[in-house]
C-alpha cells in the first residue's frame, strides 16, 4: 500500500497529492500540468519558500546564496548535479539572499553559500561553505534518507 504525499509544484507552487509509489514516474501538476520533478533546483521568493517548507512531505534542501558570491557561483553546477541525483525524494531550492534578505535574516544566515535541510517544516541540518555534487548528495542522504 502506498501513501499519498503532498508535493508542491516547482512551477506554480500548487500543492499536489502524489502517491509515494508514483514519485519516480514523472508525475505532473494537477494545476499547471508541468512535471513535478525537473532534476533542477527552483528559485523561490519568500511566499513560495514558506509554502515549499510547510507543505512538502519530502525533504527540502535550500541553497542560501547571492549573485556576487564567488563560491556560490562555483557551487551552482554541483547543486544542479545533486538535484538530478536526489529528486524525487528531495526538492532542491535556491534562495537569493540579496533578492530576499528577509529569509537570510529569519534563518540567521551568516555566510554563504549555506545549505539548510528541512523535513516536515523544520530545519534538521545546516552546512556552510561550497561543496561538490558528491559531497552534497552524501550530506543530504546522511540526514534525510
């Protein structure tokens, strides 16, 4: 028997019910009809961030970054590679702390890049500093899967 999970669409941010057994079968959003998992990260503003953290019943990995940050830009391709490996069990999102400073303040982000892993609406792990794709995947799996 499979359980229905709430999964937030990375495109329209509508919450969908997806059977856990169907996660790997390329489910589509009931609202916008786009793929629920794209193997890429999703940039979020504050409202979308709150919805993804509160409503997703899969783990959410957040990359707090800024465009002027060299290590952030250096880690970006590795983060996308990690998305391809971690989805559909983990949603990878990005928060530009320059564009959305309130989230950086709210989560006490003191250095970037900072990765924060959320499960069931709560932060469960945090890691500051740039990492490669293999290290990101290993770190997430050690805390969530």
